[in-house]
């Protein structure tokens, strides 16, 4: 089982769009669990479901099992642990190790080939729980100056968390999104990422496609669409690159 965390502390970076399409594309080749750790619940909406009021993924922090939150989605091989609306992480103390413990006790690795975790755009107990179980972290970013800054902050957070917990640093990949190669600022921002973090950390970009925004209206990710669009092509190529790195 491979656990892939999709995260960026900066909002508006297509984090949830990436998590949803990644999960659905992987569901074509194996069994997938999508954990919606962002209380906005947008990843849940993206796969045809809704956030839960009292029995979502965040319920594990109040003693429930992860498996009792599972619901069916738009794809037979994709299971969702939905977000729990109004969960306030700041009402709790030390949450370290909760998700990792649930994975171990419930033998999640026996039931799924991949776990995708959509995290909130914060550096709190939820993100730290996700990083504790991560084999890889995908950081989507919009290619402009603040996007580059956010990537640097996120990479430092990943390495810092691994160091503090004396654990192996997960594979880090950086995914440019909403890319327009004709815009000089986009080309410059991607070049900066390449220089700072190396070509091997950079995925091919996701271009602009209005279908990526509209997919949440119907709860049907674009990668499940029969019609080939820019978004479908780009996300499928991204998943191929990711799988090659995880082998």
C-alpha cells in the first residue's frame, strides 16, 4: 500500500482537484481510499458525496475507527472517508500518531492499494497526522511568486516533521497547476522551482481547463470522463509520472 498526501498551506492551489483526480485515476488500477481531512469537505463533494456532521474522517480523534466512516463513491474501487464538518482541531491537545495507529490496528494495508489524503491548508495536527503515514507528498502550486514561496514553506514543514518524529522523509513531488506556458511569470516560477528543488522533484504541469472547476458541480472527476480534455490528459500523465517514482 502506498499513501500519498496532497498538501499545500496556500489556498487556491488546486489541492483538492488534484487529490480527487489522483484518487479516481488510481482507482482504475487498484483499490483506493480517499481521506478528506479538510473540513470544507470539497474532496467529498468531488467524488459524489458530502461531508458528514458527526461520522467523518475526523471521528478517529474522538475514539471511532476509520473504517466505520467509509462510504461508497462514484467509482466502485474508490472508498471515501468524508470530512467531518465543524471539527475543530484546536479543541484537542496532542493528536500525534492517531491516524498511524488506526492504519495499523485496522490493517488498512490489507484492503487498499493506495490511500490519498487531502489535507487542510494549515500546519496543524491534521497535516502532521497525514505526514506520519505518507510515502509521498504531492505539492500542487500555481506558478507565481507566492506559489513558489508556499512550496518552500511546505517542503521545510515536511522535512521538519520527519526530523522531529525520527521517521523517513516521504518522497516529495511538486506539481504546477493552472499553467499557461505563454505567461512569462509562469515560466519563471517553474524555472525557480526547478533550480531550488531539482528537476527530479518537478512533475509535468496541469494546464488550464474549465472542466476541472465544473467537475465539482456534478461530483464527477474529469479523469472519469470519456471525452478527452486538457485536464484529463494532464492528470493522467501526472499519475503515470507519480507511479514511476513510487516503484
